[in-house]
C-alpha cells in the first residue's frame, strides 16, 4: 500500500495496488494520446466527435468551459488550440466506456445545476458568470461537481500545453539540446520555455 498525507493533522489516505495501477495506466495512456500524429488524431476525432459523445448541449457547455479555463488573450485560448477535440479523443481512446459515461453524467449534472442556480444554460451566461460558476464548482460541497471541475481543468491544461499553440505561442520553444543557462532573467525571455 502507498500511504500519503496532506498534512500532519489529516488522516492517512491509503492507495491500494489496483487504484495505483489504474491511475498509472491512465497517466500513460494520456501521455500516449499526446504523441499521436496530427493525421491519426484527426481521424480519431472524426470517429467520435464531442457532440456525438456528449450531446450537442453538453458539448457546447464543455467547449465554453474550456474557453473560460484558458481564455484567448494575446495568445490562442483552449478553443483555438483544439482542446475540445483533444477531450473528445481522450473520451474515445483513453477512457473506458464506463469512465466516459461517468464524465458525460457529471456534465449533465453540471448543466442541471447551472439551470437551477441561474435559470440559463452555461453558454447563455456572461463570461464573468461562467467564471463565477466554475470557481464555485472548484469548492463545491457536491463532490461530483468538484471532481468534474478538477478533471475538466486537468484535461484542458494538459490538452492546451501539449498542443502546438500552447507549446509555441504561450511558451517559447527551445532546443533542449542547447547548453543550459539557469541564470536567464525572465524579463529577457518574456515567457516560459517548452521543450
């Protein structure tokens, strides 16, 4: 058993062998998705689009949420980087069918909660209200919404920073074989490096 603790006063959380292997397998599978060629990725996305998997309303809500997690600024945002298509690919090729269904069920629960709290769909909310709702999900008492927010944020961030737009526009692309200079002022670079 692997034991971990968030703080000395928190109870010890035990992670069994099966859960450890499942978590490790998911991480390796997600890393494998990032190495797909653009042609293979496009083919897999076409075989299972987000709206086919989640329904058009939930697909639109997920796309809008990705766009608020990493919005477009002077660099492309999550939508422009193709993160919703990346998530469609993960749902089709990485998640087990039961996990993809659980993700879809969580999105439906999010849609119901938005409607209950605001009387609108997530897409109909202003960007500020979308941000406020996503922030409320992060600390929600409802564990389903809190888990969905964490999963959605992780998928969005991973999809964005493994995309061409995230690696070359948000970060500066560098040759990792170049000599290491660990004393380069951030002001000289202006952004973080990707390899």
